[in-house]
C-alpha cells in the first residue's frame, strides 16, 4: 500500500513578457521546480514576447512536497540566462482546486530572499540553569542542500540564532552547501515569554552584503511543553517583503492538476480488473456491455484520461487489441455515414491515440526521425501560398537580382515533394518494423470497417479508417510538433515550422486518399498533387501489407520483441574524473550511455542521435531502480578530492553522505513500464465519480426486467455485470476507508507543531 501524488502540467503560453535582448525581444523558456529541484525544461521559443509552448508533462512526486514553481527565463548565448519572473503554486493551492488550476497567472519578480532551499539539523532543549532559571539550548548541527550564492557554485554559510533580543552566530564554513557546525547556544528562558526562536542561515561575503539562505521560526511555548526535540527542518523564505513586479512582467497560462492516490495491494483490484477483462473478452455480446456504459457516463473533458488508463490496464493484461476491437465495434454500430467514422472525440478515438503513443512511439521515431532531422538541418525557405511568399535577392556578389514569386513557389514545391516522397518511401519499407500488436490492431480495424461498409463505393473506407489514426492523429501531429513527440529537443523556428506545417498538410491529403474535399480546401497545394496521388497508391499498398499478419506471425514477432530490453534512455553524458588536488587535476570525458531495465552501459561512440537533459536521465534512473531494496538513503553530491569530500569537507572517504537521495520525483515518459495497480486505482477513482450515473442506469435496466428473471450466481451474488461493478466499487471504497494510508495520523508530529 502506498500513497502517490502526481502533477499533470500543461505549460500553454506566455504573453506581454518584457524584452531582455537589445533587439527588443526575448528568447523565453520555462523551468519547473518541485521544492527547488528542477524537473522540467521546456524548449526555447526564439525572438518573441508572446511564446507558445503547449507542452504537457506528468510528474510523479512524494505526497509531502510543498510547492511547484514555474520560472520563465530568457536564453542568452554569450552570458548567463536572464530570469524574467516566476509563478509559484503551493500544494495547498493545488489541493483547493480538485479539477485543477487553469488560467493565466501574473509573473512576479524573483527575490533572492525568497529563493531558498535546503534543510537544517537542530537540537532544541529546555534545561535547568543557574538560580532556578531555565535555559533554552539550541544546538546547530549541520545543514544540507543550501542554495548556491557564490560564483563557484557553493556558499560560505553561517547560522544566526536570535531570541529575546540576543543574537549569537556560528562559525563560517567556507565553500560548502553541506556545512557541519556542531555548535551550541544557550539563552535564558523568560517565564511566560511569547517571543519566538529564530534560526537564520546566511552566506558570508567579504565585500558585498551577506546573502540570505533561509530561516526557521519556532514556537517557544510548545518547545517548553516538549522539553527536547531534534530533527531536520526545512528552511523557509523571508516573506516579510511586499511582492514586487506583479502585473508588469507578463503572464503565464498554465493547467496544473494535483492527484493524490492511495494505491491498495494488487489483490484489492483483482475483482475490478477481472470484471473489466471478462467484459472485453465477451465483446459486444456481453450481457452488460460495461465498456459502453463507461463511455456513456464519461464526460468529454475527462475522456482522454479514462481512455489512457483503460488502455494501459488492458495493455498490461494482454487485451489491448481486444479492448480496441470492442471500441471499434461500438463506434461502427452507431455510425451510419462512412465519412463521419472516427471523426469525433469518442472513447475509441482517444484510446487509439493513446495506444499509438504507448506502443508505436519507437516505430514513429525510426520512420519519421531522419526526415525531421533533415528539415531542421536544411532550414530552407518553403512557401506554397502565393499570399505569403516573401521575395528575396539571389545570386553572387554584385549580381543580385530579386527572386520571382514563381521561382519561390517552384523551389518550395520541389523541396516538399522530396520530403514527402522520402517519408512515404520510409513508411512503405517499415512494415516489418511496426510492432506486432499495432499491426494486429490495425488488422482488426480494417476488417471491422470492411464488414460494416462492404459496398464498392466504400472501397477506400477501410484504408481511410487506418489512415485517420496513423496519418491524421499520429504522423501529422508529430511532424507539426516534433518536440512534443520527443523527435527534437527544441521547437522549430518560424521558417522550419512553416515547412513542417506544409509537409503535415500534404501527409493529411495522402491520408484522406486525395479526396476532392481535401483538395478544395487549399487550392495552392496543387503543385504537390502528383506526389500526393502517387503517395495514395503507396499508402494503400503499405496498409495492405501492414494488416496482412496472421496469429502465428503476430506471436512470433511479439516474442522476438519481448526478448530485447528496450532502452529507457540513451544519449551522451559527461563523466567527471578527479585525480589529486587542484582544478587542473580534474577532467571531463564524453561517453554515450544506454539505460535499460536491466543494465546501464556506455560506449565511446554513439548508437543513436538522442540528446537528453540531466533531469531526464535522473528521472529514468530513478524509475528503473525504484524496486531496488539496496537503495541508499544518503550520498555525497561532491567528489573526494585529495583528502576530503568537496561537498561537506569531511575527511572520511567512507562517510555515509551529507545529502539525502531523491528517488521520488520522476517524469512520466511514453516508454515507462506499466503500473497495473496505479491504472486500476485511477479507473476506480473515475468510476466512483460517475457512480450515481451508473446506479441510475442500473435502475433503468432493471425496470425492464421481470422480477423473477434476475439470475444469481453462487452465494446469491448477482450475475448482472453492472450490479457486480457497483458491488466492486463499494468493496474498494470500504478498503480505502480502512487503509492506514487514507486515515489521518492520530497524533500530529511535535516537530511540525514547533515550526511556525
């Protein structure tokens, strides 16, 4: 049993940002920090004051986190990046919005006195003193993960303890973010005094003023009751200042939703999983058709989440193909016009989108990656719309002449035809590379649509059904936004974005089988028609081969794929090597690493072109080692150089570590291993929310059945699947009520009460 928290984050866009560059513009990007730990960095959007990101992330984090902060930065090539402003959302703020925080938030100025981090280890005691007086004894032991305030990436920390008008200070520890003092201070305790004890951490500077590192304030009256307490306390910012800059630094549009889930043991979810699996196996012939009822009672706004959770649950049970096949049949059963098939945001459409992202992302990278890389590398000016053509000078020095509009259009058409032909050729050759489960699912879709629309006039409908997902909902979106599909680390600039958009439009025309309706929308796409018509023939041939997969071949391909441990993360990392003392004795070496669920390996030459950021590597390492019973609770963030650790200056090389390991904050990726219990819990949570609608539906169905015809199973349990589902929900609700993780602690921690 475990309590898990997750954040669904969508960084939409910014507006009215201040200009940070001499050009009167900025190059903004966002950094997301959870309790001062960076976990997300968006792409940089160049030369704009109103950037659009549209990036979505799922972050799993410990339930005890305090705040999530969004920093808007301006990237500079030759100097340090400028901080534009930030938005901070506390856990309490997010908890107050069960459906999520959504909207515009004003950026506020980043105050150094508010940018604190780390914890301090203190021992607080009330001891007898002279003349029958009592003394308040404060032992300052150590601190960890303090904010770096100096250029060398460290600080020179000392602690100032204040009580009842008296101030005492510790010694200064040079060049450390993990200082150890072990110093004790005593204050005479006045009876009935209501003054608080304040412990402040500072960074000492020789020339400029000292930098504030954080503080902890204690309620002395509660300390007198406790007599003695010791522990790690989180440093708090100085919030006595008024907030500055709000409203004139621009705004950030965010969608953030916090979910706290108590995941029960696997056995608790088995009745729910077995019931849903049985319904999928029965298909549309099932007596209760629970999947259809779930779709009927699910609102449009949460249909994507429900589709993803159901898809992952059935994928883990080996029933993804059967689940999607059931949804295909339900969709076809209520569709009368072939041209409206899978055009709505139905559960089938949303589930298929999620399925392709989970099961087909690596395949997409193999097919589309080289074409996207070529477009980014060429950076050619491409435009087919005559109303948007920009005429420029061409020729050698001294022989410049303006390029005509016709020349621009012809060169653009040639470039797009080449990219489209390369993409279609790569797609045609990729039949064997496509995952077996994806091929089998498309086979079912193709067959179901052909059975539903068998006439000759609907000859292309089965092909369009496949391309509506493969081209229109998978390949084309990836072309338009390669960053969101992990094909590139950065967003495209304006010129490259236009090329990608035109290429995506051409792929959509091919996916629509070059219908007159698609040609009529944008007549200026006519120069691509020869390649589009040829592409339609190629695509139909590809789909014919794609869906031509038998059960034996499907099992064989699936078995071959299962024998290989796919990499969770791969790319270059720099290894820091240290020998002896001094800066010249250390060096960095670039190696190319590959992380799987079984091993972390490296080589001198790259096996892929994937470039990953440090926080993505840390997230991947945490996920693959989450079940490791030998995980350490602490570590040294520095190196042992000469005769001491560079982080805490301890001289014992075998010292356990001066900082705690952070293994709980992880980014959800498309290739994450499936968590069956969590998916079952999320499905239960959704069904619990629509339980009144399910009960009403059950009453309607029961009203049409004669009282004597209701069948019961062994022990008097109802055979009606909907009644069984309602009973399962009641059982899970009772299990949650009785679970220790769901009940509040009976006695609050004294340490939390002491800190004010």
